[in-house]
């Protein structure tokens, strides 16, 4: 049975990727895509790769009843309109930060409060590799942040294997592409300003740290750098394992076991840890355009340091792909449906 879907905020980068994925999904039919700025224009006017999609943007004031509604809007929009978005649908999948955190107190600390705290208990965090519990028959799915997603995927095996404890020092360094700034962008994201940079921003207190606390119960010191790349987020995490299973040290065999145990049944995670060839560790270029994540690790026996890596396409695995993956699970569909693209090689700047 075909399920009807709509995309609110379909003119942004994540919204465009949603429309791309949903247009070829075997179980979904797109009946609506909204954009205030581009009302009445064709989807292909904004997303040239979707010129063949016979659909025009509509104004989001009056929404069609649908089986699934995806919201790819800026922070604050979904929480302000959650009742309207839930009206006439069985499942709301939100790609913003509006329902990612577990408590109103966390939103007071990390954001500017929350306009609809009564709905926080109805939301389920979406990164399927953390577990499917809560996704089945969920009412609201909260897709994880792109930087948090990369960091969670790098660190989860170490936490699951009891190699890390909440008292351990964890430093995450992220390199991210310009698409993280969204389609509207800013002066800092313009090509003359962005070209050639390795620019730190939010060097402390990044909001995605809150997601790591919620999902891993692990404080992480988090710094993000803007680099000359369009798509991609690469996490390099430095840890000194001191968890219950690390009392006698951690070697490469321990790490291979931890990562295989965590991801051997996950269809969208590839383990890349120092093999041969040019791409010896996780690389955003290798997963551009896909819902795949590459994870890996390296050890420093001299200092007991473990370096954990993850690379994703921030617009796909960090946004639209993750959202479709979670929706598939929630609706009892094949979790890989619509997400089979394996990427390209060689490829230009991701």
C-alpha cells in the first residue's frame, strides 16, 4: 500500500534531499511540498536535480492530510506549529532540533526554551543505530543533528563495550561542509569568505553536546571547524579509555570487537580502520550523497589514547537519509527502502 507524504520546508538543502529520496521510494508518494518563498514554483526551479518531479511548492498555512509528514524547517518552527503539523497525519518526522532533547530544562540550558514542552515525551530520537526502541509506532520522530550523529557513531561502540565511563576525557573535533549553514546561508558561508578556510566556530558549548549527554550519558568537549567542502561531517574523537572493561588497557583487537559488535547488523555503517589504499580511514567524500556512515579507530600505545573516527554526508546521514531510515522502521517497512545509493568514485568536492 502506497503511503502519502508531505515535506514542510521543501526548498532547503535537507528538504531537497528528502524530496529526492521520497520521489524514488517504493512505498511513498509525495503529495505536498511547502515553501513560503517559492510558493507556486516547481520543485525543479529550486532543486535542478528534481526537474522531472511533477510537483509545485505550496504555502504551509493549509496542509494536506497525509500518512507521514516530514518537517525540514529551521529551529523553532516545528515546536511553534506542532499541533497543526500533527493534525491529519499518523507520523511527524522533524529534522530540526525542536524535539531532540529529553527535557524542557535542557532546552532552557542549551537553546532559548521550548514552546511546546508537553510534546517532548511523545518524541523519539531518530538515529536508528542507537536502537529501534521507541521508533515503532512513534508519533513524533526527532532526527538527530548532523555533528552529533557523526560523533555518536564514532563513540557508541566504546560506550557499549564499557571502555568509556562518564568520567573519561573525550574531545571531539569536527570538520564540516558549507551545506551545514543551510540554503539561506550567511556572510560567513559565502564562497569568498568560506573558500580555503579551516575556521573554528562554536569552539566550546556547541548545542549538539546536549544530544551526546542525552544519548550516551557522556560529556564531550566539542569543537567544529568549517572547511572548504560542500557536503560532509568528519568527527575525530580523542579518548583515554578508563571504563570498567579498560582496566588492563585497550588494544586493536578490543576495538575491532567493540565496533563489530556495535555495527555488524547495521546496513548503513562501514568499518574503515587503517586498511590499504588511499582511503584508509573514514572520509566524507566516500559517502557523499548516501545514507552511509564510515567509522574507524586508531590507537596510540605510547599514551593509551584511542582516536575514534566517523564520516557522514551531513545532508543525508545527518538529516534527510536518517529521517527516511527512521520512518521506514517506524512504519514497519524495509529499513533500507529508498536508501540504496552507494555513492560514486571518483567524485569532486562532496
